[in-house]
């Protein structure tokens, strides 16, 4: 089996700076409803700030955001921001 290269060993594809692991927050908006996810583990470029997720991470973040939107719509929390800590 081939060894997969870990993301942190690769430089930023935009500016070739090194990546450091950080906990980030992301906000999403849909139909006027805002949801925020915080505590997401990701690799952030020290040079340009480009964010790289772990393999499959972006998918999971999108799924979590979708779940939050569902909750927000069910609860009619159309005002303010629904925040989830991972
Ligand atoms: Zn960069």
C-alpha cells in the first residue's frame, strides 16, 4: 500500500508557505439564516491564510452546516446566528 502524503508536509499550493494546524471558525448563510461552526481542525497557510481541510473534512463541515440549517429552519431561528462548537 502506498503511503499517503500528509497535508502538513506539503506547502501551500497558492504561495508555497508552510501550513500550520489551527482551530478555525466558518460562517455559512442561506436564505438569510446564518450558522457558524467553530473548533474545526484545519491547516492554515501562514503566508496567504488559505484554509485546507483534512481529507474528507470539507465534506463533514458541509454536512454539519446543513444540519445546523435544518435545525435553524425547524426552530425558526431566523434571527441571529446559530453556532455549533465541534
Ligand atoms: Zn499560502
